C-alpha cells in the first residue's frame, strides 16, 4: 500500500471517529436547546395566564385561543412550580408520530390552586438525528474527497526528495566506485535518510575497495609462489631423474595444477559476487553455444559419447562473453565427466532457455546441494567441485533460473532465461 | 633472440632466464620499472616479458612508455591478476599477448616465439626439424615435402613440441596449452594421450620419424636425438 493511501486512510478514519462523537454531542445539544427554548416559552405563557387570572380576566380571553388548560385543583400545591412532560404519540391525521411537550405550572391565586398546562409540538428526536446524520455524511464525503485529492497533489511535492533518492539508490552500483552524494533537503526525515544512505554507501565503497584489493592481493600472493613452484618443477624435469623421482614430481605438478585451478576459481567466484561482470551488451549466446558445442564434440568423440545439439539461432542475451563461455564449458565438462561409457549428452538452446542433459549414475547427494562450493557427487573425480557453484553464481547474476534434476537415469540441467 | 624479463620476483625471473638461456636466447633481468626504463632506452630487445605488478609502479604504465618511445619489441604481459580488464587494457595498450601466472615455462616460451614470429615480417614463419616443417602462416604441416592433414588440436600440439624441442612437457602444460584455463579438469590427460596418439600415427603414416617420447610419470618430450 502506498504511503499516501495509508495517510489518507488514517485521516479519513480519524475524521470519521471525530464526526461520530461530534454528531452525538451535536444531537444532544440541539435537542436540549430546542426543548429548553420551548419550555421557557410555555412557562412564560403559563405565567402570563396566571397573571391574568389574578387580574380577573375571563378565561376565554385568558387562553386567547391557545391550547391552554386551566384546572382548579383542590389540594394545596406549592406555588410557582412546574413540571415538564414530553410524550410521543401517533397522530392518525397526519399519519405520523409526533412529539408533544407539555408544561404544567401550578399557582395559588387568591387561595385557589390552579394548574395551568400548555403544550406545543416540537421537533422529533429522530428527525434531528436524521438531519444530523445526512449533513455529517455529506461533510465526511466532502472531506474524504478533498483529502484524497489534495494528498495526492501535495505528496508528489513533499515526497519528491524521497523519490529522487530512491532512484539514485536504484542506479547505484558498487562497480562504478562513485559515491552516492544525495543532496541535503529541507524535510528533516528525508535529510536524515539521505545522510544515512550517503554514509552507508561510502562505507560500502570503502569495504568493497578493501575487499577487491584483498582478493586481488591474495590472488597475486598465491599465484606468484605457485608460479615459482611450477617453473622450478619444469626446470627440474629436465635434469636426470630416476623413475621414482619423476613420478613424485609428476604428483607435485598435479597438485600445483589443482591448487592453481582452485585459486583461480575462487577468485572468479569472488569477482562474480562483487558483480564485476555486469554488462548490458547483448551477445549472440547462440554463437557461443555453437562454438562450445564444436569444441566439446571432439572431446565427446574421444569419450565415445553420443552428442546431440539443437541450437536455435538469434538467441541474444545481455551476459559477459567470458561468463557465457565459462557457463557452457563447466556444464559440458560436467556432462562428460559424470557420464557412463557409451552414454549420451543432449544440448538444446532456445530463446527460453538452455538445457544440457546427460546419462549417468544417480547422484549420491541431493542435486540442489551440488550447487554448493566443494560439494562433490563423486569424491574421487578429478573435479575440484566449484564448477556448479560458479554456474549457479553466473545464473543468479543474470537472473536465470537454474534447476538440476535426475530423472529416468538422465541428469537434466535446465536454465531458463528471464 | 634478445629478451628482457621485467619481473620483481627473483626466483621466477631466474627460472625464466634459465629456461630461455638454454634455448640460446640472451636474457636480461629487471626487477623495477626504473631499471627497465634505463635498459629499454639503452638497448634493443626482440621480446619483453612484462609483469604487471612491480614494486615501483604498474606494468601498464611501463607498457605505455614502451609504446610511446616507439620501441619495436614484442611484449608478453605476465600477470598474477587474471582480471579481465587488465587483459583487455594490456592488449589495447599495445601488448602482443597475455599470460597468467602460474604459467608453464614451455607455454610462456611458445607464446614468446609466436609473438616474435608475428612481428617479424621477413618470413620466419617456417618451423622445421629434419623432415617435419610447419608453416605457421598457413597453419600447414609438411612431412618429407608432402602436406599432412592435421586437426587444429594436432597442429597446435605439434607446434608446441617443435617450439619446445628436447623439453619435458607435462601433461598439465599440454592440456593447458590446448584447452586454456577454463577446462576445469576434464580428464585432460586422456585427451592429451588421444591427440598425441593420432598425431604420431599421422606422422608415421607420412613416413616421418616419431620424435615424441613418453617420459615416465611426467609427460612427453620431442627428442631430437632420435633416429
């Protein structure tokens, strides 16, 4: 839900609440005022009538045609008291319920007690209520509409620094190595936000640079001693060696080879995680696939594997060319390595995705786990166990969906392009 | 051939020097940018092996200096950083090739020869030994004067051996040469063996001598002493 809608809803519900209470108060006040006014009038009328009785004016004249009832009563009453009776009844003439307000006043004039009653019809409670509700509803509607409209107009203005900050954050890439530099704004909250984002991104840039430097240095520091070992061994192989020594050197060479590959793969993974391969250039993925297929078909032949490839033309994807190669190489080498004698590899590429499937023994660990680093299905294989982790990382980076299933003795690696 | 090795690691530099000296090249070493600059101004070199990270500067700056001073040497960049941007920057900056540490000496030698051949316009494209000759321009192989049909990989393999005659080439080095860095340990040695078998067969069929020896536990060797 948009912030502005939330605000609007809150305002409207507060207004509704206030109006409910206000309506109740208004209802009682209005009713009270009306009744009091009427009672006061009737009281005065009764008083005047009593005055006239005292002066001895004829009763007909006294009432003057007004609905005044004068009753002589025998019992003693406290003079100058009055009671108010309010009663509703059904008036069949107008087919309506009516509310009558009667004021009975008691007087003692010349030793004779009188009750003087006058009445009038007043506005009914339900009528007041109806009038109030309808007018309040109208006000509420007006308010809601005005709030909704003005909030929208105003919010664009007020939230403008927020939106521009959001856009900048969206465009921010560590790889650019450019600090965010959000400008100070007048709204305090947004100012705080901008300051915080600025500080955070500066820290991120710093950390990123440090990390990159570290990984580069680590690579350099490891590669150089490896290079020394490898070259010295190269030189050593040219000296007179016994078979035993030769074999030992061979094993060392293999070890160095593996070490160097692990190192390079880890560096590659690091770079992938640091998003150093971001690109928006579309490359012909179909061509890369065809080239990989051509390279690997030779290797398939050597392993006596049947290789089938269906590559659709004009598949262009925004991926770094080096990554496309690594992706294809890793998947195809896996398809060869984990195959069975006389097995088969099927490669198919379409605009929707890439599928590589191969025959093979059932996996020993759940297939999803094989995407983790150094997780190997077969511990004895020559693999160093980061091939699939790299593939996964490349897929994540380019938001491809990858799945690996084993079904009917086929290992199926399926990548869906976005 | 005269080679300048610009490399700050003494051990590595001495390995390269030893290897290349055995090929009959004249090798000189520089461990800093400053020293290299002085040597480059004073002497001519056919090839330069240039490390990117040097104690007193970046190899890429040195590369710029070399190109700006119109020094005609072929340049092979050797770097521990296989950062792609470095590679692109290096090649765009006028380097002829790029090799990532840790490399095999034979591989480095092959690349050095290749860029040297490319630079020389006076037709030194022919590499030959006895009855076998390779034309690197046309990528053609002849044995006893008749053309031998080789696959690309077989040709690359033979060229690698011919450049590194009498050297023990490890299977790793050969696999690396043929398939590059990203083969994530396919069972490469089988492939090397297969290619080699086919190559030997073809040379033998054309009446050539099988100069390639198997070195127990280590790899293979192009033995020129073989009759």
